[in-house]
C-alpha cells in the first residue's frame, strides 16, 4: 500500500491544477480509476465522483484536487508578467520561486518570480517582504507580442513549478501535497471499495475550487444529498520551530481528526464535527491500534464547512494527515501517516451499517 500511495502522490504532484483549472488532474485521476476498474463521472464544475452501492446511511467521502497559485493579471510591453494570487498564497514565500504558466499540455511556459539583485538591494529593503502586486514573473521573453504568441493571456493560470521529491524516513516533499496526498488516499480507498462485499453507500469524490472559495464541492453535495460527509485534508503539523502553541499534531505520528476549525476572515465558517463521527473514528482507531491525533485550530478551513449545511444538515468530520509548511512551494508529509489514514477511513467505513445512528443523543 505504501508504494502505491507514494507513486500516486508523486505522480499527481507533477500535474498542474489551479483552482478552476483542475481538468488535467481530473483526467489523471480518472485514468487511474479506470486502471483500478472503477467507473466515475464528472459534473459541470469538474468534480469527479465514483459511486459504490451499499446499505445504510450514504457517505460522501471527498478531498479536493485543486491547488492554489496565480493568474496572469497583466502582460508588460517588455514581456514580463504581473500576477494575481489565487488562494492563500503567502507573499513572503514568493520571491525567486519557479512557476509554470499553464497555457496547455506540452506548451506550458516556465518562469521565475523575480527577486531584486542582492547587489542592488538597499539596507531598508533587505528585511522587508515585497508586496505581490509589485512582483513580476520573468519567462525569458522580450515583448508582450512574444508572450501572447506563446499562448499567455490575461487570466492564464499559473502554479508553483511542479516538483515531487523524497526526504529521509519516507517523507515526501514538493508542490501541492495539499491535497494530492488526500487524492492518493482516496485512490487507495477506491481499490478497497471495489472488492468489498458489505458496507454503506459511498460517494467517493475529488472536488474542485477548494483553494478558491471552498464551495466547489457544494453543488455535488446538493446533488448527492449524503447523510454523512467525511473530508480529507492536511492537519497542521506543529512540531517545528516557531509552531509552539499551534497544537500537538506531529509529522509521522499518525492520522488526525479535527475537533474544531474556524476561519473568521471573510467566511465566518468552520466545522464542529458530529459526535457520531468523532465516536466512530475514535472507536475505529482503537480497534485497529492506529495512533489518532487531534486538532483544534483557528485559521484553518475546508470545503466541509459548506457541505455540512446541505439539506437538513450532514453528519460531518474532517480527517487528515499531518503536513509541514502549508501553502508554500515545498510542503512535506509522511507516507506512514497516509497509510494510517487509509486504514483508519477503511475501518470507519466498515463500521457504518443500516443501524448506524446519527441521533446526537446517542453520543452525549
């Protein structure tokens, strides 16, 4: 399982898929599902879903396949590009980063976000972060006409230059670990669901536009009308210098569940998980002897915050894997955590039967 997770993750990390432009990732995932022997379909937004029949409450198990990045805002007459951020891109992590301008498969244009020469940087500039609107991308072209001839237009998507590498101790480093790691876990779950003989109905979904507005999964959930929603995403690792006070999640210490998430900036939204879901995952972890970490965070948000409000309300929980350096060009996760997360979700699904109660009074 670990080798399959590694291969799927590293392959998917190399496929660019900015929010709203996930089609290459969707096609790559759909091709893998075909290889597994699982049929899937997509909706007009680009969400991809595979359905597995069963008995009991219907489960929507999902993760997002998009990544954050940029769109071209302006093409200067000298061929340099101005960019707009899409998603929570940290300004202080941008200067000198390689990017990929996504004009089409086989035609993408590499570039670099310029960093002012050190020899020309004054004392007052050395310890400041350049606002992103003042940054520009150098693609090596000398005019706007040349850039446009290469397919670059205002609105063209761009991402951190895709990269996937391995560090020591089964740790994976590169772009879009958030949330291609979740996609790799879902592919492994699909392999297991294909051959199961019992269990609840499962809608296995790879969703879009999470990094943009968190609502890409919403139309799919409105169509599926699930009873239960389980969302996979990163858990903020707090085991490196400067992360004191951000919780107890550690890389390599196992999968996690979120007991509280909230984001007040422009959203006023979050997730407090349903007690039936907390009980389910705690029991599954205990019975399978899986180390289970717990997260409670402000400033972290997933698309589950909207999915949970569909219909009369959906019993929901965020589960995930520890990850370091979120939203940077080099994120890090641990393969052992992905294996544990896969086992945890599989064990939880096996415990959802026709008599599984969603009555909150049964758990309080």
